């Protein structure tokens, strides 16, 4: 019975808006991109989204750097 909420898992990262390290809510988000319009082919790319809990600023980082 250890249901930890994600809020407990604070990650300290430097925030550009705040100018110093602040706790961030980090989540993985699958975003759909239309890579090739000709084929109407959509690629689903995982993004690591970190939201600063102090200012609410979000920064998304693509995990697949192909
Ligand atoms: Zn911030």
C-alpha cells in the first residue's frame, strides 16, 4: 500500500525563467508529429516535459534524437 503521488517525486532542475534550480514536475509525453506529409505518416515521439512548479514554465525535450 505504497501509493506515492507524483508530487513527491520532485526533480531539481535549473529553470531559465527563475534563474536557479527549482522543483520540476517531470512527465513523459507522447506527441504526434507529421514527419512526412507525402505519406501522411505520423511519428509518435516521446518527449520529456519538465514543468517548473515555481513559475509554471514548461520545457519539452525530445528523447529520440535520431
Ligand atoms: Zn521557473
